[in-house]
């Protein structure tokens, strides 16, 4: 019973996550195909979505990797080279 509830929660999480992810950030397959894959194969499809479909894979998150995107600017004045040049 607990396993069935856990499987349902995992499947719902993966489907909602796939639906809410922006189309241009989905990796591997088109977003509707990911949703169908998770619905047909809840465990394998959900794991595949988390590893290969999300913008940032669960494995990258666990290893401490960051989401791809534009480089971040300085966080404070002491991190800003232009500010430090003016001192």
C-alpha cells in the first residue's frame, strides 16, 4: 500500500514537473513525449525524466552542479573588479 502511494506521488511529481518546465529548457525529447513516457512507464519514465529530461538533472544537483545560464554578475562590491579599481 505504501509502495503504491509512493509510486503515485513520484509519477504525479514527474508529470507536474515536466508540464511546468519551459518547452525550450526540456532536454532530450519534446515535452509531450516526456509526459506520455512517464504515464506509460511510471518508474523508468520518471527516472529518465529526472536524469535526462529536466533542465538540471537530479544527478547534477546531487554532484553540486549548477543550472546552465548566463554568467552571474558580482554579488557585492568587493567582488566587482570595476569597483576595486576605483579604490
